[in-house]
C-alpha cells in the first residue's frame, strides 16, 4: 500500500493565497456547504465527501461531533484535551 501525505487543496482559506479549493466550490455553487466530510476505516472502503457529510455512516443514535479549529491560516489544527 502506498502512503499518502495529504489531499491536495484542502487547506483552510489563507489570506495570502486566496480562497481554498472547498471555498471556491461553494462560491461557484458546486457544493452546498463550505465543508468536507471524511469517513475512514481500516478496510479499503473509506469515503470523502465535499460540501456535506452522510449521517448513514454514523452509528445508530449518534450525531456528528464538531470541533473548533485552532486559529491557523495555513493548516488544520485541533486542540486535544485528553487522549
């Protein structure tokens, strides 16, 4: 299996570079929301969605857990309180 370092064009908006790929899709009306959803598992069946997420991937009775992004224009960063 080939290792991946990331996905092209998924950085947050950056004032020095302009809108992100996701923001450009939203502005063009291609996607509904300025977001992307990722469902990953250990098998080769993973899903990546632009503009929304799919509740069908959530366990029964569970909802999406939203995290605030640490203020950074160049990368995605989340504050971890416990591991």
